C-alpha cells in the first residue's frame, strides 16, 4: 500500500505543481525533510517523493501534502483530489498490470462497405475536464484562440493565451503559458497534446514540447453541433442553476455599470435573466459602457453571501464591442448618410470656387 501512496504523492501531488508551487512546497517541507538550502534548490520531484516516503512511512506523506495544499488558495482543489485518491486506496488505474487482451483480427471491408463513423448520439454541452498530470498524447483540433494577455504573478509580468480544442466526441478549454506555442494553435489545425496538467476545468500547457504537429493528411470529423456548443454563450438562468463554482466564457450585453472602490461592477442580461459581473485589477482599465457587448473569457462563477456573480481572476480576459455589427442596417445607414454629407460639402465647395472666378 505504501507504493500506492507514493504514486498519489508523486503523480497526483508533486507532478501537478508548477515550478513556483513546487519550490514553495520544498521550502515548507525543509524542516521535516531536513533540506539544506542547496537541497531545496537542486532536489527534483522524484527525490522529494523519496524523502517523503522515507520520513512518513505510513502514507508516504500524503496527509502532509494535503495539509499544506489546504493552506494554499491555488492548491485547495488538489487537497481534495489527494484526499479522494487516498480514500480510494489507489492513485492510478491498476488495469495496467493485467495482460492486454489478444487483438481482434481486423475485418476486411469490401469496396461497398460503409466507411463512415457512427454519428455522435450525445453531443456534450459542457467542456470536458481532466484532473492532474496527463502524459497523453491527445490529438485535438483547434477551434478558437484568443490573443495573448499579460498578467502579474508575484510582481512578475507573464504572458499566456486561451484556446478551445476538440476531439470528435468532446471539447476542452486550454490555458497555454508558453507564448511561442501561439503559432501551433491555428483554428482548424490538428495538433497533439502531451505532458499537460488538468486543473479547474482547463488543460494547462507549459512546455514547448507539449504540443506537436501531426500528419498533415490526417482528418478529424467534428460535428457542427459540437463546435456550436463549444463556442456557445451559456444562458444566465443556466448559470444560476449551477451548484459548483466553475469558469465561464461568453458574450453578454451590459445593462448597468457601477464603479466602486477598486472594482467595476457590470450587470449583464439576456432573455433569461440578469447577473452581476465583478472586475478587478488590470481589466478595470478596459473601457466599457452600458449597451456594449462584453466577451468574457475565464470568468469565475462564484457564490457570494446572497447572490451568484461572475468574477475576473488572474487569467481572465475581457473584450468590448459596440451593439452595432459591421454589416448591420444601422452601420449601412450611417455610412450612406456620411457619404452624402461629404458629397454635399464637396458640391458646396465647388460652387463657391466657381463664384469666386
């Protein structure tokens, strides 16, 4: 059982941490594990897992990590994941120890055989989630990508971008923290993901090597319904029906705006209801007025004391557009009016010049 606990510590605990979070954990464990300053700088995740197993022989340090994660706001969800894994008594699928079944002979299809794949019966309406380190590979098609955004973490400016990708049966929201990967994330392009982390409903990609190209001749058939669901804006009454905090993407109409203290409060609305949006930090500088449309990316659906809100977080993004669409009748009318006015001014100017002559 100790070996199973060690798998939990390493695969569901230490391997999921970012480099900064891992350094923080090493610092907090320094006294228990007798880590010198040099050891804190040089020891990797496997070495720390070995020390935890040696120090805490009962559970290889699972409880120790759970307590540390509970005290760190960004790691509380991992504490629950470790607790659940420990309760189950196993960290990974043990079927890997079973011999694989004998492969079935590949049927020979005649030229008249149907080659089409069966239509997907249940098209998901929500993004799929994965938890913890994932080795992959996972082949996906890129559906959409945001422009890079700059945020601050511990006083340091960093850059990332969001993406939505899909397989033939599900779609995922992705956070990419290596800006050099932007050239890989091209809509309709098929790519392969590996060595990434599932966290808070997102696939998080940090390394350049985690994204690779696939055979250019490879095809992926993704239904229009799945693509439509992946790009859809959730209805506000649907958001109110949620029982767990989640992250939301979508385009909403601004009904009211209120600036208080260091926050900007917006009331958004659709045909099903209204909801408050709270914007903090860098996004308060975004110019937005009542009647505008706002495109929200990675906003947290949070439960306040007496209400539900959408709140901006460190990786949130917000874009603003006016109610007029480029090809709307209003824009066309305005353009015609402007051209007529310019033509009239030109005529008056020409007439004045002739009189002077």
